[in-house]
């Protein structure tokens, strides 16, 4: 789950620039992939892009409903072009997708040029659109394995609108303990050997909850980065889930967006040991709307 994945777009550089003590228990060591501590290559780099079985995200499960706003973003590694992976994203407007900035970081990956919207399958179904532009937050900084990514949020503009229903960004995240759900196409196995990673074709979901700042390592969670805890033992987002959504339900039971998968919530632990770290979408709602307005 080293900052789970990245994307960058060849023609449209990602950086368009338009606009307490911890209580977590770090039981197992997790290797840090050089440079990907903030990229958690969706497993792209592994030659074995196996299509996985029923359980994933790492001990998540097959999606139980349709998520029209879920987006898969194919990417290719910059240092290793044989690395073919995927980032997640969320449709927040008929032609705009919200994802992680490290998913469009041109020093890490390049976008393959298209995205798939509204499908529970990674490579089929839904609506496919070309990428017209990417816009990263101007304050984005890659953690480089020494800490969390900063301002890890970006927008992808589609070449034309889609009919899938965008999801609403929540006014604010729920309090610590609030039930949430994360989605992604990331590896279902966080083995130290990346050749053993397994990537599912089917969208995976995992029930999680908002954690307290102290549930993540010191300096990781704050008002812009949400600490996330799994409700399932030994489960959490991992390599390939970067940029994907964290959802909560509003008072009417409808899903709304609160987070964007960014990376691990503590150094030196495997994905399955958690916690996870999510960029707060509500915290950046002002920047999001301004960036969309300024970039067509």
C-alpha cells in the first residue's frame, strides 16, 4: 500500500497548476518500494498482472452494488514501461474525475489515455472516455517514503461528458468511528514479493470506519488527511487502489464522497495491517470547484 498508485498523462502534464501519541499497533514490517512509497504502483510494474479471485482490496469482497461514479484509470510506469497498472478515481461531475495527485505525477507514471466509468469490471463495461487534461493541486508533494503525501489530490477532465451519475462530495467527513466504505481494483495479496500480487477484474469493496488522528502514525493524519481503519481483520486498500473513493452515507442513506485513497497511515506496515490514509475531499472542495471552473 505504498501510496497506492499513480497516473500521469503524456500530453497533459499532471501538474497543470492552473489554479497526540499513536495507539496503532505496528505488528509486521512492510517493505518500502523505492520511490513508490507514495505511488504504491497498482501492481502495474509486475509482469504477473493476474486476474484475481473473489476477495480483494486485501480481504475485501466483490462489489455488492453498482457504483456509477467509480472510475478505473490505466497507467504505465515511467521507470519501467512494462509496468501496467491502474489507479482509481471518482466521477464528481459529468466530465470530471477526482483522483490522487500521485496518480497523475509524471515522474511516476503516464496515463494510458482513457478511463472507464461506472463499471464493476476493470477492463469491460461502463463508459470509456479519453483524457483531455489533468490538474494536480499546486501544493502536492510526494512523501518519497519518509512520510505522507501532501495535498494528494488531482482532477482528470474527460474529452466529453458521460451519462453516469456523479457522486456528491460530502460537506464534511463523519466523526471518528463513522462507518465508511472503500472501493478499488488493487491487489488482493500484499505479499512482500510483488510478483505474487494478484489483481482482480471485479471491483472490490471494504467496510471501514473513520479513525482518530491518533490511530495513524504521528504527522500522518490531520484535517486534510483522514485516518481509516478496517472493520474487517487484516484488510485495507493496497497497491492499485490509489485515487479511489472512500464513501459514507448521508442522512437518507445515499453514498457521498469523503476521501481519496492516498497511501498507508503509518510507515513500515503491510497493507493488511493498516491503517490507511485518505485525502479529505471536503477539505479541498473549494479548490476542486475553482479548478474545474478554470479548466473548462
